[in-house]
């Protein structure tokens, strides 16, 4: 395998030839790792990105086009894009209000570090749970994938084998229902 060019290897990867993927990993795994590590500065996140890059190589049907440049440049562009997605997902995850009380930030003693902020979070969590009852399981799954698991709309559409427009439309309707229910809950209480 080591005698094959990158183009030949990626062609074999497209035909699900596992040794070709392994050879590409041997050639570029450390480069992808160091490239991602410069952005994340976190070993676990970097490992997840490296895995995502090579999983994408394995699963993506339309990929590298030799007419547009070198394979290594394409691979690093994909790494950069996945790194950006990962950093955004992590950033979004840190800003969200967990529905599970055990996932909420606490001090060592198990008490909230800021009582006012904790009361706001608990109230919002309760309101979200109540509003979620008015959504279908499919709508809840869409929100979970997008906001809690960090998937993009394109990834959700691909996973569900649905057009992107359908997913966007369903998200729009879901958010309208959720907003309507949250407004009703807040008006009811205040």
C-alpha cells in the first residue's frame, strides 16, 4: 500500500478498501492531530476531530477531486472545517441550559455557585420541560440533535435521509410551537 499515491488510496477508500484508509491514517494521522491540536489545545477534543476526519474519509462518497489541488491540502481543509464545527459545538454546549439537573454546574459542596443564576436556570429548565410536552417525539429529537448534541442541519438531513429544506421547515415549526408554549407558560405564571 505504501507505494500507492494519495489519489489511488482515496480511490480505494471510496471502494471501502480498509487497508487504504489505514495507509492514509499512517501518512496523515499525526499531521491532522497536530493541526487540530493547535486550535483546540485539548487532547480529547483533538482525538475526536481526528476520528471524525477519518470517518468522514470513509463515509463520504463525494470527496477529493485531484483537479482542484493536492490531497493533503484538501485533508487539512476538511480538518479545519471539522475543528471549527467541533469548537462551535463545544462553545454552544457550554452556553446551554441542561434539562438534567445533575448536569448543571455546581460547587464542590453540591450547592449552586450563584443562587440567582441557579434559580433562573431551574425555572428555565422547568419551563422547557413543560413546553417540550407539546412537541412530537420527532420534534424533540430534532431539537436534541441540533442544540444538545451539536449536529448541523445538514448532518441531521443526511442522517434522516431527508432534504435539507424539510429539516429547516420542521425546525421552524418546532421552534414556533416551543416559543408559543413558553410564552403561554410565562403569561400563566406572571
